């Protein structure tokens, strides 16, 4: 297996599983993963939130872990990375307002490098303007954003994923086996 250098962009109140599971899984299979957050450096942490599906009209949210970053956002050169991971949770709603984050995301699409986004990560993709003509799954509440950005919303079961060119997306963390398998296949 060829090992890859992967960038993971996250922030406070990222979804716990959607951050920790891909971070650890991708390292476990031999890849280098750098987790970064705007305005934070290696060794800083982001707070995570656990989103669960308990029969309510939307997910519930509970405190998660503190996730340690292992690289400095301001020192990242996206050209050094082979792929990108965008976790969901609440972080994407404000990360999509950061021009540097959007520029980083656009780089991976203009260079056709693999990108994996899950759940609310689609909010960053739509804000970056990279969904035109792509199939994209996300948490169902993000459907309007995917469609307004020119993407085709993939309405798939919560435990499934979809690949569209260089992009692998899934509705939420129950899709980790399918989402990560498809992303690793792209790598």
C-alpha cells in the first residue's frame, strides 16, 4: 500500500466519531494524518460533540472528548497533502466562513485529489463552490445547501456512502465502514 499524507480540517464542536474515527483509522492503515483548526496550533485541542439518533426530529447532542490537534493551521501547505477529510458536527457551520479553509478545500478539487466529507461537512463544500455536478450525501438538513451549490443530493441510508469522482460523502457516522472503505480505495 502506498502511504498518503492526509489533511483533516476540524474545529470546536466537531462530531466526536466523525473526527476521531477517520483520524485513527487512516493512521492505523499507515497514512499520515494532520489535524488542524484555524487559530490553533499543534497540541491545542478542539471540543467535540457526540451526535446521536434517538428518535427525535433531529439528532441529540452531548459533550464529547477533547481532540488534540497535531499540526499548525497557519503552517499548512496544501500542496504537500494527497487528500482531505472534512468531519461534520457544528464546526462546519463556522469553518465555512473562513476564506483560508475554503481556499484549502478548493485546492483539493482543482487538483482532483481525494476528499472525504461526512454529515455537515457538506456545508464547507457548498460554501467553497466545489459541488457543481457532484453527487453528495450529507445530513439531510444540509440537502438545500448541496442542491443550491449545484450538487446532486444523494439520499442514501445513514450507513451508506457515495463516491462521485474524487469526492466520498456520507450522511453521518453510522456510515464509517462504507465511507472509509470508499475513501481508502481512492487513496
